[in-house]
C-alpha cells in the first residue's frame, strides 16, 4: 500500500473538535487478533464501569472519578453536587480576586499567584498556564514545586516587594506531602520576614480534615477548597487543583471543561475505528508489544505545549509503571515517556532518533494555526516561520519512517482552552484503556509512597548523625560515626555527614578516599 493510501485509511478526525490523529506511520495491523479483540472489549467494559463509579482502584478501594469532573451528570448524586458546588465556589472566588473585591491587605489587587504543590498538584496548572496564559496577563502564576531551597529563594527574589500582592495557593490532596509542607513553611517565613500576615494571602486546596486543611482552618486562611479521594493527583487538573489556578489567572475554565467533555463523548464510543483514545492505546500496545518495550517520545511542534511531555511523563509513567498486574503477577509494566518540543529537539536528541537505537515511537503534536495575525516572510520562497515549523515536522516524520521508526501525529486546529481540555482528556482515556489492555491498576502509586518512606528513613538517620556530631569531640570518619550510632549502612552515614558539611553544620577534611574523610563539628 502506498504511504498516501495508508495515510488516508489511518486518520481519525473529529472536525467539530478541530482534532485529528494520524496513525498511518505506526504500521498497525488492519485487524486485531482474537486475543486482542477480547482485551479491547474488556477495556470498553472497564470504561463503562469507571464512569458508573465502580471501584476500579482496588488497592485503595476507590472509584475513579476524573471523568465526572467535566460531566457531573455521569456522577452519583452526592459527587455531582460536590463537583458543581466546588466549581461554583472556584468561579465566584476567582472572579472576586480578578475584580479586586478580594484583594491584598495593602488594598491593591493581587498581581501574582504563587502555587505551592508537587506532582499532580502542580503539573496540570503548569501545563495549563504555559499553554494558555497570554504574555500581557494582569496576573501571573509562579510555582514552588520542590523542596529545593535554592529554587524557593529564586522565586521569592523574583517576587521581591511583589510578595505583598501575591496570593498563595497551597495544593495537596493528602495535605501531608513533605515538599509541599516545606514550601508552605518557607513561604510563611518569607511573608513574616516582610512583616506580612501570611494567613491574609493564603488559600488551600486539600482533602477535608487533612493536616493542611486543619492548619489552614486554625490559621484563618482566606479560603479552603476541597479535594476528594476519588480524584487521582495526576488526573486532578479539572478539579479545584487545576481550575482554581486557571480561573485566578483569568482562563476560561468552562471552555477547558467543555473541551474535555467533548473528547470524553467521542472516546465513549465502543468502536475502535471511531475512538481516538482506544487507537492511541492500541498503538502504544502495538509499538511496545504490550510490555512497553518502546519509549514514547512526545514532540509538540509548539512552544506553548512544551510541558505536554512532562505532563504526560507523569500521567503515563505514574499510572502505567506498575510491578504487579490486577491478578498479583509480577509484570513490571510501564512506558517510558520523554520529549520537549520541535523543532528545537532536532538540534538535540532527534539525531539519535533518526540514526541511533530503534527503541521508541514518536508522537508529533501540531497546532495547525501557527500564529494569530499576519505571517512574516523569512525567505525568498515566501515561507513564514510557521511554514518552517511545519516543514521540520513533516521532514522529521518522513525521515523517521524511511529509516524504520514509527510515529503518530496529533493535530489541533488551534490551541485554546477547549482544545487543551480535549488533548488532556484524550490521553487520560488512553491511559485508562491501556491499563485495561495490560490488566493493571492505573490509579494507585505505590512507588511514590515508597519514595516518601525512604526519604523519611534518611531524614531520621540525618537527625541522629547531626545530634551525635554535636555531642562528639574531635574529628570522626563515616565508619566511626556509624559505629557510634549503631548504624549498619555506613554509606548512608557518609552522605549525612557530607550533606551536613556542605551546609555549614560541620567541616570536612578530605582523606585519600571517601572512607578517610574526617568531619568535625
Ligand atoms: O498523581 C499523584 O497521585 C501524585 O503525583 C501526587 O499528586 C503527588 O504525590 C502530590 O500529592 P499531594 O497532592 O497529596 O500532595
């Protein structure tokens, strides 16, 4: 079959959504095997079960409600009422902030929003603001999404006196995430250092009764918005987690939700050829043999979408990267996701994609309308900068295919709140479908929880080493310190000592090898 025939038979289009998916360069089979057809049928059934509110996250005994957020009519009565009420409260609060009815204690309107959160409680708002916030917006959005004090200082310094006109939104579903708590404490301290009462600037988005909720309540913060167990962190961008920051910077959250609802409707259809999310999931399965043997490279040819790869990295890898399947077998599933943007990446790792390891498939994302307003000619053929962007995409797609590398292309007519909602919903559903195809729970994150515990173990050891160092006289090596505190893991003790030395708690004299390094308090 010619590539043209292949192309014309392998494009799914939703003209009413300004969307299409071209999977012609994935070389997928024309028909799926009986085994695959059974998996597909199960995935369609799971889709219905998810939307009907069945417990589809068995490990945590939870329903999976993110599809309800953009269509509360699907949700049970209590959840539907909660969704509507939360959205109304977000809309009303944000409108008051934007109109200056809720303002900073210095009587001026808020000019900045500082979001403190991590993972699913930050990535969605980061994606949305980068994609949609106009450069001349009256209010901007900054982030503390880590426990790196250097990063925090940069944000506080960039705000400077502007801190007095900055609304702080602390977001944590669990209300107990260490990075977020630290960011909140550092922010509180930054306000205090300027003689400002933090509680007059602070808003929380968190689970009812969480540590953060209690803290916000007892400190009398301006407002508290709820999160529910049936919304996963990485799929929370259409709850208050994403809607509040988006509305506060003036974005049209109704259009965002409407775009997602419209895509959900298309991907609710139990027909492979008409369902873009199922096709996406099947292409992932086909490319990686159902075991994730090929990496997913996300290449948006659009600067405003450059966080899409980071966002999808979390959505896909935290959802699909699982040790066990739903029957308890060790499967070590997952798909590695990376990317940044085209054509920029053509001057970086695309070299390897074209000529190196064939261990990936690419997804190009294009926004057909490259610029609002007039195009500028940049050569004597009459080409514009946007023509070049398209040229680089088409050239790379062709070159990859000619050297045996597969790709898909998602096209959006334009980028706006509606189409961004579509794109996110497309991928959320594809992740759900893929999880069903490979029989895993996409809605829990035991590895994330394990990481949180491991950090706690190190912090306990660090406190012990710090305390013992304070009581010690003279210099100690890591071995000597480990013996003193009865710790078997000498390397961990060494890292504690080294960290303390780098941060002024003790000094270090270098030995011949790390084992000879001596630390003095
Ligand atoms: O998707 C997830 O569940 C995680 O990435 C969480 O969003 C992240 O760990 C932050 O959790 P929390 O919102 O409870 O602070």
